[in-house]
C-alpha cells in the first residue's frame, strides 16, 4: 500500500488500523495481521509497524499477547491526541519549513546532570550534539543533545540538516523511541545562545529538558532545548469526565503553536 510522504509512516499505519477496526473489518478479540504481514503490506520496517501497534495499545484499542500477536479490544476507545514528536515533525504540522544547522559534535565527559539522565557514571564519555533549529529560515530554537556513546556512534555520520534522530534510529537501526519525559522552565538567554538565536542577552526563553527512551526504559538521548519565547507557545487541551474521580482529567492535546 502506498503511503503519503508528508505523514510519518507509523501514524498512517495506526490510522488505517483504527479505521479498519471502526468499520468492523476486525471484530472484538480478532487477531490483527502480524508485524511481518503489515511490514510487507506497507513496505516499511517491522519497527515502524511495532510503533504503530504500540500507539493503538496505549490507546487501549488493542492488546498484545507474546508469541501470539495483536488482538482487538472490546468496547469503544477514544484515540489520544498526544504523540511523541520531533522538532521537524512539529514544524511540518504547523506548515513551516524546518531545517537544522549542526554547530558542534564532540565527545565529552558526562557531568552529574547528564550522567543521571542517561544512567551512566559521572565522567563517562558521551556524545554531545549542538544544533540550531530553524523554521522558514528563522532561528526558533537551540538545543544540545547528549547520547551514550553506543547510540551516538549510530547517528554521528548521518546528515542531520533535514533528518531526525527518531527517523535515523527507528528506520536505519530498528531502535524505537517508545516514550519521553519533559520538563519545562522559563529562563533567559546567555551570551552564546543569544548569538545563535539572534536575540538580546537576557531575552526570555523557554527551556525544555527531554529524555527519550527505548525498550525497557533505556535512555537513548537527553536533550536541552531553548526556544525563543516570541516564536512559540503551547496549546493545552484537557477533557473532564464528570463520572470519574476529580484527579482523572486526561491531557488530550499538547500542541506547539509557532509564530
């Protein structure tokens, strides 16, 4: 089956499976096509199929039995709106052209902060990648990404101007990024970052700390990104279920809005 190039392939597969389930092609407790069958049907790697199935499992639309396959769950399920995305995916969804400029790539000893996030010993060598992120050729963000050496060596020789770490790891090496954690803080630009982002020293920024993990919660990279506060904001949407406990107010959307 031909896939549209402007939408990530795992999302297209999960959308097709959702529609197939909604239309009754697969009934309750019915087995879905295997990972191998889906990878051949859509001409993608099995890790891409696995990521699509993981999305449906997270949305409680399917359940998986080890050694047997994936099966349709009973009852209706509302799809979640939250997806783990990369900078370029965010920009594309906002209708902007994105690219990255690699500022520096080097090995360095992990400080205490980086070591704790990557689950390595302080002083252990890690790979550091500094990039300027642009939207429609305007500076939007500057980030530093630290990798354990094993994962860093996989991406170091790839062209990163218009390619994503997600895509390289998942499609080239079948290493899926399963989940991520975020911390968001306000900060101000120091002299180095102000030069890259073309703002005054002391200008307000939004600082994102992001940890991306693969299977078994193994850290793949830790990233600290500085967004220009005049270029981006976030739209948050919550859903309240009057019949649920007060603490159950699921996050439906967390969408970057670029200006």
